[in-house]
C-alpha cells in the first residue's frame, strides 16, 4: 500500500503541474491524451480505494453529484460595486479629489474582466467555499462548480486562512466552442461570454460546468490577517506566489497621465485579448490610503 500511496501522490503532483501549464500558463508540456490517461488512473485508484480520495484531489475538477439548489450565504464583508468614471475629465477630477484628501498617490491600473464576481474562502490552505457576489451582502454557494475551474487552486502553497475575490469568466475560445456545440444541437446560443459564464456557474450539475472550460482572475484579498502586503501591487504579487492566477496586464503608475496612457493602450488593444473586458479599474495602490478613500474607480 505504500507503493500505491506514493503513486497517488505522484499523480497529484503531475496532474496539478500539467493542469497549471495548460490552464494558467497556456503552455502545455504534454498532450491532452497523457493528462487524461493519468486522470483516469487516479479515478480508478480512488474508486477501488476510497481512502485515497482527498478534498484537493485533481479528480474533483470533473464535477460531482448534482445539487437540488444553491444555498444563500452572507458574505463576511460586503462585495461592493465600483464607482464609475466615463471620460478624461471625470478621471482628472477623481485624481484631484484624492490628492486634496491624502496627498501624493500611486495608482494601480487593472483590466476589468467581463465575467462573474466570486469570493473564495480558504481554511488552512484548502478551498472550502465559493460564493457569487449576489446582491453584495448575500451570495449563492457555488463551491462545487468553482472547484471545476483549473485556475482556482484547491490547495494553496501555504496553509493560510484567507478570502480572495476575483472574476470568473469564459475565454473566447471556450465561448466559440460552446456555441458551436449548441448550434449543432439546434439549441439557443449564448449572447456573449459573460452570459455563458454566468449560466455555466449556475448549473446544478457541476459536471456540466466542468465541460464549459471556465477560468478566473483573482484581483483582491478580503482578509489581510495572514498577508504582509502594504499595497495592491504587493498583494497581487503575493497571490501569484501562493498559486492564484492574477491578470498580468496591470500597471503601477505615479500620476493620472500614466493612468490615461494605460486606458488608451488597452482600449485600442482590447480585441487582441483572449477574453472580454468591460472597462479599466483604477485603484489607489497603498492599502491604507484605499481604506481612507473608501472606494475604487472603474472606467467604462
């Protein structure tokens, strides 16, 4: 049995590595057939020896038993909506208000992914609960569906207690593939990737969600108890080290002109991205200053 235990651990390591290469780095080192072969080997072992099935097993990604409904759960802290600015004049006034209130400031510019906001809770490093934003105060528990997303680590690289927030989305290639299948089956097509992502995450059968090939970008930490980060940029770097997927098309700038250059760049290049965006998010980089200001700005 010691040999079997070693093989299970080896399969976990290989499958997690190959999954990360494929879904996060978009640079697979083995063909799909090799991944599938190893996954089926692990599934068979777990079926014959249930004691080797763990909460962070790669087999969780394929989905489980269908649910009757989604439970509603209160967020530990509300998931607030973003403030909006629509043009350069709005943005310069926003910058002026901030500088009058807190002085010199550094901004973090990030893409606003067009998907579904989610909250992920980890206890001792294990993913234990995932919620939709809902009305901001109460969300739906879609944990089993979120477990099927390979970009969400089932186990962090460190045993921390933390809640992170991000945007679950459907990549354009997954969206096109899904609508091609629906068209072949004479089914109603999804209007856009966002609707497809939302519909996929609200499937009561997580096996169906697993087939939709969703992904996620994590953009914030809700509880900094186990974090040493003093800024948004440091928090994102720390999330990367812990195994989360953050969007690398971000920029730290010293003034509003840098913000405007970022907006101009990604407004012109948005169609080259493999996912949809619906704006730019501008954050005060320093976390203490963020708390003092109390809000984040979105540029549509």
